[in-house]
C-alpha cells in the first residue's frame, strides 16, 4: 500500500476538504499538523513515505531532503509554483512533481483588509473596545492617497483596480513592469525610488527569489513618508525583517501590515510580535475554504493520476 504524507496541515482541516477514509484501502495516509523541527527531523519522519502532499512553501523540500527520502516517488503541492521545492533534484531522482490551481483573489482581498485595518486603526480600536474605551484613535481616508505597488501581475492588478475604485492614485514598479498593463489599468509607471518616496501605502506583489530579496530595507524605509504604511502579502524575504522592526519601533514609517515572514511559523519571541504599529497575520492570504477545497481535491487527483502512470498538472 502506497504510503502518503500530508504535510503542514496546521489547522487539521485536510480531512474536511477530502474524504481520506475513501482512500484508506489504496493508500496509507498520515497527516502531519506540526512543522518539523529541522530538516533532520523531516528526513527521519518521512523516510518511509512514497508520496508527499504539501502546502506551498511551508516545508522546504531541498535537494538533501529529496535525496535522503529513498522511497519518494511523488510530490503534490498546492499551486503551480513552489520555490520551496528543488525541482532539479526531483528531476534527477525521477520524482514527479505536480501542482494545483489556485485562486489569487483571496490575497488581493486580504491586502485590502490590511490596508483598511491600518488606515482606520482597526486593531487598536477593537482592543480598546474590549477594555471599555471609546474613540481612541483618528484614522485617515484612502481617497486621494497614493497607492504604490511593487509588482503589477495577477494580484497586483486586482489590488490596483480596487485602489482606483477607492479614488486613490496608483503607481507601480517592478523589474519587468508592463507599460501596456499600466495603460490598461490607468496606473502610473514609476521608478523604484519615486515609488518609495511618494507612496502613502506601499504594497508588495512580486514573487520571491534572489531578484527581490531585501528589496525593502532600512535605506528604503528612510526614504518613505513618515506617514506611510508598508503592506506585504507576497513573500517574507522581500522585506528585511530586522530593518522593518527598526523602522516601526522608531516611527520611521507609520505602520505595516504583514502576512508573510522570513521564517514561518513566525517564532513566538520574534520582535515583530511586540511592535504596536504592526498589523500581523499568520500567512492566510491564500487560506480560504475555496482554495483549500481545490488544493486537497486536486492533490489527490494528481496522486491517483501518477499512480496510474498518467501524471497531470506536472511542474517541470
């Protein structure tokens, strides 16, 4: 019987979205609801498994991990892109890697939850209401403010449209910015420096990787308006976290809304957790019932297709 590991099901919800009991006669499935302590721990716990069903970019599937799992044949990830998987190592070992569809609109929606939360001081007002206080902060309006986007792809484009609907001026920059897309969306193309200097809300919507690592660090924070807010629902390493803590704790910028981190789950003792002008969420941009239903259903479909010798949704 094929041994299958479902990784990083932090919320213990995989079984709510796919009936694993129906598969019990064909597969021996084990769900891992806690992150591994380290790679050695992952290797030890996964050494007997032939298939891994993984949630995108939680557990790093490195060359060492792939080569250490001698029985591994299949990896199914949520989404069609997962930079945490060493695809070259998988290819060399003839491990088939497959992906799933993903809705990008939840990340856009969460981006606006963070923007609105920062603009209207939602978290402190909620906290103060529970403590018996009334009207303790003064918010700001979005109309007329400048929304700066780093990235104008699938998510960035949706964020831009909503910004325009709020009556905001929208600017964008990325290393491969499409001028045609800017014209289509009535977005002003910008240099990185002008974007940072002028944005009232600076929101990140580019993929991770070496190109954008530490794209925003102290030098950039120092150029931002003191009243500006940073929003990151993309990838943690794009923003230097140590510099972000400094910028927030010394009021170099007004605040930040963050959903992604260098290390996830974010350690309980991390300094970001104790900065009052940070609105933090636990990487829930893509975490919706609709996405999870797609993820788990299609990962099982992928597994079945691989076992039958006709792989689908293969990631090269």
